[in-house]
C-alpha cells in the first residue's frame, strides 16, 4: 500500500475532508476543511471524489515523502513547494516519485493550503469522517514518522494538469441571510452593518474569524437577553464589545451571542483564507437569492474538470522527465479539448 510519510509538519497541519454531519445534538460540529472549494479543486486535478481526505496546512506545511509513486495536487492558499529542490507550480497536479521528498513552506497568499494524493488519505474513520477536530478530540496529531495510507487511486492516472483557482484570498463581499435574531439590531445598525468596511483582525482560527470596523456600532442591549442555542458555520455573532465574529468549520455547537445573520456557505472560504487586514463588506440577500447563489457555486464546482489545462514546463529543468508520462498527459489534454468542443 502506498503511503505519504510525514518527515516533519508544522502544528497547523491536519487531516481534513468534508467533515462529519449529524452530530450537533452530541456536541460535535461538522468540522472538515476550512476551504471546501480547495477540496473540490484537488479532486478535479486528480480526477477523484471531492470527499477524499487531504492534508490542510495552516500558514505552512512541512516535509513529506512517498513510499511508492504518488500523484499529488496542491490547492488553496499558494505556498512555496518543491520536490528535491525543484520548484512546483501551485494549483496543479504532479508526480511524487517513490523515495523523493516534497517540501512545502509558507503561504505567499491566503491562510490554508492543501496537499491531496491520488486515492485520498485513507485513515480509519471516526464518526463517519477522517477529519481532525481538536475541540472534539477527534483525529490524530501528525508527528515525524507518521505514515498516512493512500486509498486506491482510481482517478485519471495523469499528472501535469493545472487549474485557475477562484479568487478568494484577499477578502471581498460576503452574502448574508437574515436570521431569527437580526431583529435584535436596529434598522440603523443593519444599514450601517451593510455599508461599513470591515477588516479581518488577528483573532481567528478554524473556529472563526473576528472582523473590526470603526464605521458602525453593533452593540445591542437586547442581545444581552439571548439564551444559548444551536449555532452553525457562517453565523455572524456580535460579541459583547460589538465586534462581528464569523463562525467557521470547527465552531462550537451552542452560543449565546446575538447573531446578525448567516454568511452563505459558498462565501466562507473567503473568510477562512483572509489574512489580517483583508477588507470585507456584507450584503444581505433573500432566501431565493441565496438559493440561486449556492446553485451557481455548485455548478462551478461541477465544471472544474472542464477547466483543467496542461501544465507547461521547460523540459530542460525537469530532472525526472520520463516520470511525467508525457504521452498520457497529451492524451488527457486532447480528451479535454474534445469534451469542450
């Protein structure tokens, strides 16, 4: 069985998939990848199921090795990466030959990068998922020498493909739905919330991200009477000092801060990937508009395989030229062109 060997990893590296649904009543949030779009991009590059588990790397990666030849893909926040010193293109698929070392450094943009392998990482599931969830005590801590088994690689069998990622690393507009507690804020506060410019502050992790603004006061006396109830990723809690806090994948399951609304799932990668200082604005949408936005996002993800392009490299700089399966790569490119025509 092929394995990805962890020679070293930063504390922010963890195993993540689409998360575990159905356990809110037991106090376990869904968890899963902070940037779910990155999972879909990796799946497209390797021709496999987007539910396959991958390594999520917060800020920086580590040093990894293949026990057998492995196809890999790199998505999410761009990071410095190389195989035995040869730089790799991000948002692309590559061959990691047996015994070679993959080095992944720090992010050049964004916050979360992802390392995918052909067949996915197939560790034992816990509550229906392979995702690590530190708050729930689920998943394994990656230490030097950890060997992560690869599942059967039933993908395209090709490498050398690239994908233009959807822009989500520098803030932007967040579509938000009104909820049962939006009425706790005055019409003036709601209008100010939608017109104000917010910036990501330094408070944030997989549980959520704080935003600050000097253009609106969101303090609410009515919010002091809110009882704790179920909360989910995307909820925007307004803390006691009037600061919005956007909940993310590892958020708690209950909360008592008033929620001004809920950010749509397709916009959450923008929040997760933003670095401190990134600018955001909120835009309230109706339920019908939200359904249309999410449907378009789902359609874009389904079309990702059609957006693949051959990765063009200078043959003179490739030390393992024969390992790049040039003929199969050309065939895959021809197939893609025929599918588009």
